[in-house]
């Protein structure tokens, strides 16, 4: 059919997300052209919900491009990776200067940065736009995270502000920043999502394993929690999933689902990039490896027969005791109240980790992120939308330079007040042998972050012992190396090495090891010693690629 009036917009890729986003755009007064490589998909789409809407279907890319007025704004929603490059390669020769290509898929941010560089000076614009909210969000209002040239964003702003989810303080979209900023923020969003889902799953498992609650009972608890401080999309749908009854068996459907969690890789990307930047995000890391170990179903079943922890007395419906090593079941109300508080504290810790990663990445990649705005656009449309994002937004509005959410006075007071319940839940999990990697990682992050002194001094001593990596002292300036083994070097000697520029900034294992080692060798030679090749990084990964 012909669109009702001229259109500057087009969308390629009519799978679930693409089809729903096309309908959303059309419903908000923006006629749009639609194309799918398999034309039968386009025809089916046009015969369905698209019928009668201002959407023009195209059978070929050439026809698709001709249907769009200049400057064209074309959204690509295809599988991330080579398919995106293939579509861009086919599309570019058909476009004119000033046209905009927007990759709306889950592309890796480095791919987006590469594509952005390839478009520089071409007269065409390329943008990477994170789209969160799943099928429902795409259709009725997603959270949108567009990055790329600011003048290209200005061309799509009238449309994206209309189709995005709307909250009390505006549409859930903002200009994120240049290059791959949009897809980077979406990647971290998905990492936080992984952590949030794992925290909820562990809370559910404690209710089930320790208290012996049924799925409907737990569904009612999550529904109640969703009316308070834990109010969020993921808590809301958790209540619904737990309450759902399988029509064929009459049993709670969740009890019939295989316990293997799949993943598409965005959480893993977040962990990998955080390691590259030297930023700890243990809750997300725990969520990633938890999905990995869930996939080892057959091995876990085999291991359950030979590896034994605390003895659990099976729970009986109706309130019979559950025990670990003969202990009685914890007080139900006491544990449920503690679980609610522990989950909230862990979520704060997890968000603090994600926002800290965004802060460092913004500086590293020149994204110039506005973290208050990032929190604001996550308040509607997306998977991690939650009441918690309101105080997060306010914290970064009060202090745009805030290095970590846990340092905000309000959040510091909150997590401190929840300490006792947080630790009680962790102890119960240990006593009963119920794995809670994300809950514990969140608590360990909090405890590590608040520690004025950590045992890393011993690690530095070990590194200097086996690899001559040097160390710094508390009582004097400079880099130092010690001959730690008297039997090898009867006279212990300490060498002070001038600190090379930038050494103090090294947070990982080996960013400055080359400089340190060279300086140590120079000083050693001056002292009449030969450090020798045998000192070289036994057990170290000196040449680790920093990415």
C-alpha cells in the first residue's frame, strides 16, 4: 500500500522487534517504508496488523529507498554482527548525502565504533541505537539509547521522542553520545538486567529450598514486594510467572521448566569490557557464570549424587520443618523480611557497579555520558525499569561527578541500615547449602568498597617475589623491589625505583609491568646484580591484551 503522505523513515528487518517498532512509528504519525529480505514476511506483515496503517511495503532495497524522501532515516533491525555489515554494504550505494542509517539491534559497541569511523567523511550518517523493552516495548514504547553524530540525532529526535516510553519527567530517550555510546549504554543495561534477574532467582530459590514455599505462595510475596521499594518490571513479571498454572498438568508452569538459562552474549560483553577497563562488576560476573553453570545440567545431576553439602530435610506443603544438618527451619516472617531488604541492598550494589562502569567507559571512550539522564530513560519501557531509578537519577543530578552510587549519602545510609538483613540472608544460604553467587557478590562488593585496607599488599609482595614486579610503600615514595629469599641472595637488598609516569594509575595486572621491570633491571644493574631471565613472570600473564 502507499503511505499516507511522504515519509522520511524506513525500517529493514520485520522480525518481532522490527515489525513492532514499525507499527509504533506509524501509529505516532510518521509514515514509514518497510522491507524484509524475505518478501513473504513483508506480505504477511502487511496483511496483518499493518493493514490500513501509513506503511509502504517494498519488495526490493531499491524500491525501499525510492519510497523514502530525503534526508532518509533508515533503521536496521537485523541480527548483530556480519548481517548488519551486509545490509549496510547493500544499502550505502543507494543513499544520498545527508541520509542516516540507524542500527537498532544489539550490536557490540566496538562494531558500532568501527562503522561510525567508516562513515566519517562520506556525507552519510551512521548511528547505533540501543532499543530495550522487548516485543511489548517496541510496540508501545521502548527505552531508546541513540548514539552517533549529534546532527544525525537531531534528524530523528521528533520521531524517537514520540515513540519512546513516556514517564512523568519526559520520554525515555536522550542523545547518549558520539560513536558507540548508545550501544555501550545498552550493553551495560543488559548486564545490569542479567544481575537483577539472577538476584531475583536466588531469592526465589531461598524461599523454595529453605522455607519450602510453593510457586503460588512465592508469587503472592513478589506481588506484595512490587508495591514497595522493590517496585519494578522484573519483580512484577516474576510474580506473574510464579502464579501461572500449566493448563495441561494443573501444576505451576515454573516448576516444569528446565533449569538451563540461555544467553545472547550482552551480559558476557559487559563482563569482558569491565575486565579490560579494570572496573569490578562482580554481581554481573556472577550472573554470567551462573547461566554458564546452569547449562551443565547433566553434569550437575551427576554431581548431586556424589557431592554433598548440608543435609536438607525435604519441605512438606503445609509448613513442616526444613533443616540443614538437623537444624530447624528459620522463622518464616524473619527470613522473608530479610530477603526483601537483602534483595533491595543487592540491587543497589549491582546498579552502583553498572553506573561506575559507565562512568569510567565515558572517560575512556569520550562518550561524555550524562548518568542522570541514563537513569531517567531507564525508568520506563526497558527491562530494568524500577522505582529504584528515581533516587539513582536524583543522586547524579545532585552530584554529576559522583564516582560511585554507594558514596551518595542517601544510598550510603540505606545500604548501611540493611546490613544486618543482608548478612543474615547470606549466612542462611551458606548454612543450607543454597547457592547465592550474585547476592554474595553484591555484599562482597560493598564490603570491599568500604574497606580502607585490603589484602592486596600481600599480592604485591608475592608478585615481586616471583616476578620482580615491584611494589609501592605506605611510608615513602617510589617503586621498590626486594630479594625475598635469603638462601638465594644471602644479603637482602631493597632497590628504590623512580616511579614512571602513569604507573600509579595501573589498576590491572600488567599495564605498567614492562616499565616497572625495566626500571628494576636498571636499578639492579646499578647495584651490581643481574636480575636474570629466570625472574621473568613465572605464572604471570605479562603480555595480556588490554583490548
